[in-house]
C-alpha cells in the first residue's frame, strides 16, 4: 500500500503542479497574449485608417494639381485688363474682314469679379448671314474667353441672305488687383 499511496500522492502532487502552473503561469500568459493581440489589432486598424487617409491625401493632391493646371489654362485665356483695347480692335477687324458693317459698338459697365473682369459689349452688325457665321467662327478661334449673352438676328426683307445682328458679347480679363 505504501507503493500505491506513493503513486496517489505523486499523482495528486503532479495534478496540483499542473493546476498551479496553469493558474499562475499559463492563464496570465494567455491573458497577456490576448491583450497584446488586441493592441496589435487596434494598431493595425489605425494603420489601415492612416493608409486610407494617405491615399485620400494623394488623391486630393492630384486633384489640386489638376485644378491648378486648369486654372493656369483658363488664366492664359484671360488677357490682362490693359489689353482691352486690343481685343476690341481684334473683334472689329474680324467683323470688317468678314464684310460686315458695324453700325454701333458700345462698351457697357464692366463687372469686377474675384479673379476676373467681365467686359460686356453691345454690337450691331449688318451684312450677309454667311459672313456673320464666319465672324462667329473667327471669334471662337481667338485665344480669349468670350461669351455671347444675347443675340437678335433680323432678316432684311428686301434682300436675301442679308441680316442685321444685335448682340451682347462678354470678354473676360484677368483681375490683377483682385
């Protein structure tokens, strides 16, 4: 019986060492490991957010560059205010070159906007419709930003193809003070 008692005591001692080892060593180590894993997961989630933010920032940087290029393009189409008389001269020369007779050309009050100035002109031209159409095509080819706001075409009753055009055209310029 002493041999069996020894075996039972040894078995109990071995089981108690296993229980104590699990309770004081393995269980805290597992808890520490789970805590470390949750910290790593939180940092990975934060890293993923930072990567998304970085990608978004790079996308915004590209968009900003594209917008700056577009602004540069449009600003190149806006002559300085000091060239207003040159643009008016170009429009008049094109009308005369196309065989149109300018009846009146008047400048209206200019509109100052942030970044640009809009100079509206009212023009009355007479001539052949084909010539007027060619005039519009030539205006479109000018390296300027222009917009025809109002257009009134009237056909001459006595002659075929002859028209009177009354229109308002806006020419845009850089606002160097703005």
